[in-house]
C-alpha cells in the first residue's frame, strides 16, 4: 500500500508540473525543488542534502540541491532534452563545481527521454566528470524503482514529504529553507 501511495503521489506531482509548463507557469518548478530535496533525503539516503537556491543564493549556477558530505549535486529541471543536460554540464564545469562535488545528477520533474547520446555528453565533460546518462539522469520512475527496496519507514517518510507538500505544509525533518510549499496556485480557492 505504501508503494502504491508513493506511486500515486509522485504521478500527481509529474502531472502538476506538466500542467504548469503547458500554462507557462514556472513557479511550480522552483517550488518542486523542496519536494525533490525531501524525496532524495529519504529514497537516495542523502540526509545532508540542502537547497542551494535557499541557503546560498537564488539561481545557484548549474545545480539546485547538494549534499556537501557525500559531494553529490543535483540539477532539478522540467526540461528533459539533451541540450538541457549539455548546458547543465557545461555550466557545472565552467564554475569548477567538480572541486566540491564528485557526482552530478539531473532530476527531470516530468519524464526523461528514453535515451541520451553519451558521446555528446562525453564531448562536453571531456573526462573532467564521470557523468553517465543512464545512471545520472533520473525521473520519478527511477525513484519508484529505488523505493521498492526501501524499508516501510523510509517509504512512509517519502509519502509524507509528498503529502505534506501537496497540502502546503512542512514535512517532518525539513527546515523551512529546504522546503518551499505549496503547489497550489496563489489566489486559487
């Protein structure tokens, strides 16, 4: 039941992001960084992950989330194209973020493409970063795959992150600077 709840809630988030994109309402994308942060804490076991746009500065270059302890960085985007991936990698390298982070993951809020050209990626990274498209570009399906092997307590925590976010509350264990609800459109009743 918990896995089904997680699947339903993640699917709703994807639909909300796709709908907001269709309406050219992009605030939801920024707000979704908070829910991705909570999900990565629970599902990918990144307890020290934080939102750089909240703790460092708005529009931190190339990445939105990072776990300095595990040297793990995340770009959260709704744009699943190879051009977006290449742009993220270029910016990450231009700002020498490899000095702080060994791994970069691009999390697509909607649905990633079926495949990405690894040779095009390699032409950007040129050996300066180990970025593998099949490992480092994730979407909700990857999180669900990993969640199947989690303890019920971890799955429940991930469900609570999504539930709280959708209701506009603050999930347990997330500081206000890490979590930026609600998903609802301002002014809507």
